C-alpha cells in the first residue's frame, strides 16, 4: 500500500507581519544617482556578505530596501554607498591597470 505525503499549505510570509521564521522588516527607499546605477548589481552582490538578512531590490531610480530590526539603516546605507563607489572606481580604473600591466610585464 502506498502512503501519500501530506501537503501542508502555509501562508506566505509578508513584510511587517510577525512570523516565527522572520523578524519584522522595515522598508526604506534609497535614491541612487544616474552615474552610479551601472555599478549597483555588483555592489549589491558584494554587500550581501555584510548584511545577508537585508533585502535590496534595485529599481529604475532607487533601491527598495527591507531590513530586520537588528540592522541599522544608516549603517547599511554607509556601507552600500561605499561599496558602490568602490565598484565605480574599480571599473573605471580597469583600463589603467591593464595598461600598467602591459608596461611593466609586457603582457
């Protein structure tokens, strides 16, 4: 005789709704200038190791951010903007680094 597995339907977790699996999330919006938008995806990926519980969603002109109570928005904002600027500098300096490598190592 074959036993069937029971399917347990659960209500999806909603933002700002108490749950035993998720802390309360606070929503924020962070405006990003046009010049920095090309570097967002890399920066969001890099910042994920510092704030794994943060939910950062890029939009056209801003970021939608959802944070658990234990994460300070100002701290995340500071680290995120720093990471975006680092990505910008890294990308814009790529040609100079390659030219330096060719000049020094002949490659």
